[in-house]
C-alpha cells in the first residue's frame, strides 16, 4: 500500500550526514535500530562518527564530495551548520532530498537573518540590530551582547561589551548582531522534531546552566523547575518557530527566562543539540533517533520523559593536550543510572567536548546530586599535560 512516506525507499534507507562529529556519531549509533544506514562527510580523518559509519574525507563544501554523499544516500542531513546553504541548495537542485532544507539552514546560520525571521513570525527574540561599525553600535547603545552573524558556536563569537574599546576588535572580524543584554533568571531549552507531514514531537523543557569560565553549556536538568505557564509558552514558541520555518528534522530551541518572567527566544539549532543529549537515556525516543525518523520519513516516536535526568559535558581540562586520559570513569560506572558517552576524539584540547555523562534518577534532585558528584570526579586530561 502506498503511504505518505513511499518516496523513501524502505527498508534500510540510507542517510548521508554532512559533518562527522559527535552528533553524527550518536545518530549513527541510533541508526541500526531504525533499519537505516549512515555515511558521513567530514574533513578530519577518523572523525568521531567514523567508528560507526563510513566516512568521505573532504571539506564540508566540496561539491564533488557532497554529490558523492548524495549519490550514496536517500536523504542528506547535517550535524554541523558550517556547510553553506548554497552547497545544500546545489544538492536540492540535483533532486537530492535534503533535510533540514537549504532554506532553513540559510535562515538559521546567519544570526541576524534568524532574528528577523523569528520577529516576522511574531516570536519574541529580544531587542537587536545588525551592526558593522562603531557608529552603528553607538546608535544601538551599550552595554550589549555582540555576536558574530556567522560561524559562532559554544559561546565563541559571543561577547558582552560595555565600551566601544571592548567592541572594536570584535567588530573588525565581520558583521555582527547586537542584542540588548537580557536580565536572565534561567536558561531553558526544548527539543522539537517536525516531519514532512507537519507532525511534531515536543520534548520536555529543560534547564541549562553555563560554565562562566569556558562560556559553554554546563549541566542540563530535565525537567526544568518552572511553572506550567512558562513551560506552555516555551512549547508554543517552539511549535510556532519550526512551523514558520517549515523545518524537517529535530530542532533545539534556546530560551531565556527573564527576572521579570518573560520568555525570550534566544536561538534555534537545526539539528540535535547539546541540551538534548539526556534524551538518550531519559526519553522514549532519543533526539538522534527522532532526527533520523523525521528526515527519513518514518513516523515520529514518543518524546515522553521516562525519568528525570541531569547531563553534563566532559570537557578537556584547561591545560589538556595530546592523547586523552580519562579519570573517574570507574566512579561513573559504579553510579546507578549513569551513562558515559565518549566521542572517540583522538586528541584532547582545553575545553574540547570529549564526551558527556547523563544520570537518570528517581527525582530531579537525585539526578542532579549524582551528576554534580560525578562532575567533580570525572576528568578529561591529556598525555602532554
Ligand atoms: N542577549 C543576551 N543577554 C544576556 N546574555 C546572553 C545574550 N545572548 C547570549 N547570552 C549568553 O551567551 C550564551 C551564548 O549565546 P548564544 O547561545 O547566542 O551563542 P552560541 O555561540 O550560539 O552558543 P551555543 O553554541 O553554546 O548555543 C547564552 O547561553 C547566554 O548565556
Ligand atoms: Mg546558544
């Protein structure tokens, strides 16, 4: 019988992923249970995903390599936003299926275009303006948060600036988005998957804490301890954002809850997200399996939370170099409900994401207590430390 998904060859649809980092690795780990096979494209030999999937070694925007990936795949997706929207558009023009689409990537990968898009969709993204010069910045007003319009990640490409002096070097690197400083009480996030048919699956709202030293996402706690009203607002904004985008795949939506009780939509990632790693152990369907389901045209799975959970990144120590040397993994193995995910990176570097650990528990506090304890014990050092 023909179904809405009949355009995708079944069984064993082939998924090509541009990017072979930890997100592609965890997609590749989830693929066999769905009858899917994976090929990745990444410039770095032995990329994290290559342990689980064949790798084409080439630059993300290498047209011939992308065409090869598409020829080996029924659908092409991404684990990184570094590939240009134009490269994906070229695949679409050659009748390859790409999800999320080049249009979605084009909107999201430029932070100013993304803010304008959200604003046009009636979603509250805070007060902002595109700035390229000190005069434009002056007109906008200081202090503000300056963000590189393109290629920022993990807080690199984001700077709180109080004076024009502090802003000068940053502005010289390229066009920026200036945002009014939000008086943040909590940082929240939600994963949402959307299929071609418009069907969606919404995960619980989680809370994110940041490590101020590394300016990187630190601990994720699911569910967030926020009111039903705040939860409902995040859910509504997430649904409206992916619907307005006409996005296919999984999306990570980041919010700020202000001290005044407002919910501001900070940004969207068109792919599995750090704040969704907890879903592997804590939800009925992991964000990685869900993304594959959405892009391969399979029915979406349940996004229900099965257990409260807390999850943290295992980052390279501030002075770590050389081969990774892990400590404290025995403590994690001895902790009921703890799952260690190492990304198979062959070199460690300061603050590099080497893995993550999720702890599920009987309550939010139980999971968080165990995560905090392990966070103090588990270390990713280096052989040249
Ligand atoms: N307008 C703002 N006001 C106050 N703090 C902000 C603002 N924008 C960003 N921040 C802080 O900077 C962090 C990083 O910002 P943002 O998420 O936009 O950058 P990013 O590089 O895309 O980060 P990541 O890749 O880690 O998600 C936020 O999580 C928040 O802590
Ligand atoms: Mg962010």
